[in-house]
């Protein structure tokens, strides 16, 4: 099973919103946020909820944060966030 951050990064990259491994526009970073470039998506796991009861089973519910940094508010604000249709119904939190 893929790591949560890997799955989210793959979704952003697959939708042509972000890229990885370069300094191109809207680079996706997992677990850290570099000083440069200015246009980045930084993905972080946020602990989640352990042992949540559901139909008699205990489930771990992972959670995450997407930080969007743009060169200005106008470039960063319209980018997708956790409630964006870009991430799809599976990721709505």
C-alpha cells in the first residue's frame, strides 16, 4: 500500500497541477517545505485518528495538510486545497 503522502502527491501530479523532482512551477514536496522555489505544494501527515469505531471494527483514519505557497496571494489562493474537487470525493475531509 502506498504512503498517504505518495498517494496525494500522485493525485496532484496526475491532474497536472503539480510536478516533482524539479524547480518548475508548483513543485510537490512531501514532509517538508524548502525555502525556494516560491510556488510549492507541501504535503504533511497530521497524525490522524487511531482506533475509530465503525460497524464493530476499529479503523485508523489518516489526516493530512496541504500547504500552498505562491509568490503572491493571488497566485497561491486559487490553487486546490483539501476540499477541492481536484482531490476527488475520496479526499474530502
